[in-house]
């Protein structure tokens, strides 16, 4: 850690003391509060770039440097370790100039399918008894709300309050009455109209199944159908309709791609990743533990117990993952998307357990072959150590 009110002195200290390795760094103000935390593969180069940018008025680097009274950094074994450490520090200290990773700057939500008789899509930050299934978490509540509305419109699901009476076409009534829709969506053909008997219960259930299949990644036909409709509208010179369909297509693609990345992270990213002398225990796209690579019998025994505790226990409820796990999910997913070769080094729990057993046996054999201190003098501080 270096502290100085003089920018030139800070720069000289960084140049002479900061290592050119991967790690995290932070700037603090006169009161000792962290104002910014970052990561870099080359700490010295990254910190010196702030001083080169001080001539750029109004730049973020200039604003940060103006408030900086000191800097600190921490060396880490790899860029992946630096990313994880950066996220941890941002969530702990909440520096004012950091945006990504702030617990208060991101609100998460889940896209839920309600319960019968006429389920619909709605958002909830913590799904409860009113949801039969849910997808997410989603990072952008405003965009998720727009996507939920457009999905309800596209599949014809209702979005009226729960106290609205529902009457299906195949529902027999002793004294049939003429009903009017509670909103314009039925007239605009954006809803099947279960409030006015506009569809049978079977027809509505089939639409709900299509929604679930789409959100689960099992059926991408809505995307293909919209692309075909847009092309037909353009060919017919119906540009306004094509524009409306294009906006719908953008939202449906966004939610499908985001949920797809989360499914990959949760379903495929459960393994041990040996990386630069560290074992990262990743379950469901979340880095649960990080330990030094086990080398002796004691470390292998502790690592094996940790593996059993992390990978053999029952998974936690999806609705409890929260914003912190969402940031971690996105970080891990992005890392393996940009570094797919790292997946070749991953070990499943059985492979990791077998490797620990082999290391434990080898370390025990090596220890049994080592001569005792009393049998052979060992060098100590350039001299021969005396033995009893």
C-alpha cells in the first residue's frame, strides 16, 4: 500500500514497487474509503495508465485519480483468480466508482409461470407458492418486465389480476351470460380471452406448454416464425408491422440467449478446475471453494472431505441464488465462453477423488523414503547442521 497526496510520487512508487503480474488493485480517498477496485493481468501497466490519462479532462480515470490519496494491490496466481477477487471486494466494500458487481446497482428477478387454471408469465424477486416454475435469475428487471409482457402477448396468455373470474369455452353454465373482456388485449388478439370464454381449457394449456418449452430451450420455433413473419411483412410493404415484430423478436432472442447461458452454467459447470496452483470447486456455475493444489497426504484428505461436502450435498433452491450468485454466474459463464480450452482441464468429482487418492499414496511413499534428520546431516544457512 502506498499513500501520497502527490500524483508524481504515487506514480514513481507504482513504477518501482508494483509487480508486473496478475492481481487486483484499489484506490482509496483521504478518509481511507475505497473508491475504486479493479483487476489486471499486468498490475503495474494498468496502474500507470491512470497517470497517462490524467490529461484527459472528464475521463473516469481522471476523476478517480483526483480523489485518490493512496493505492494498494494484491498479487494473484491468475487472471481468473483476479476476476473472482475483484468481484468479492466490490461486493464487500462497494466502491463508489464501480458499477459492475455492485449489489445495489443490479436488481435480479425471475420469470415465473403461474398456477392453473390459467397460468401466465410474471416477474418475482423470490418465487413463492403462486409460481409452478420459474426461470432465471435475470439481470435487468426493466428489460425482463418488457420481455414478460411481450411473451404474454405473443403466446396469448392473460395478464389480468387474479380476482378476475375465468370462464373457458368448454365450461358448461346453467345460465349462460354475455361477458365482455376486461381489457383490450382480447380485441387486439394478444390474449386467448379466458375471461370471456374465448378458448377452451385445453387450448390454453397447450399455449402454456409452448411457453415452457421455449423458455426451457426445447423449442425455438417462435424465433423462426417471427423471422418469417417479418420477411413477409417487409415484402408486403407493411413496415410498421415489421417494426413491431422486430421489437418482439429482439426481446425473445435476448431472454432465450440469457436463459441459455444460465442453463449451461448451472447444468454443465459443476467440476473441479485446476488452474495455476489452485483447485476451484465450481458447482452450478458458482465458485464454492478455492484451495491450493493438494500435494501431501493431509492436504489430500482435507480436499477429499471438501469435495464430498460441496458436490454430494443436495443443491440449494434456485430462488435463493440472489444477486451475488447472479454476478458470479455471469462471470464464470463469460470466462469459459472466452476460454473454452480451460474446460479440457476440468475434473468431475470422481476424477478429482481418484487423483487425490493417487497423490496421497505417492506422498506417503515419498515420505517413507526420505532419510530422517538424525541419520543424515542437512544443510542449514550454508552450513552443515549438527545432529544429536
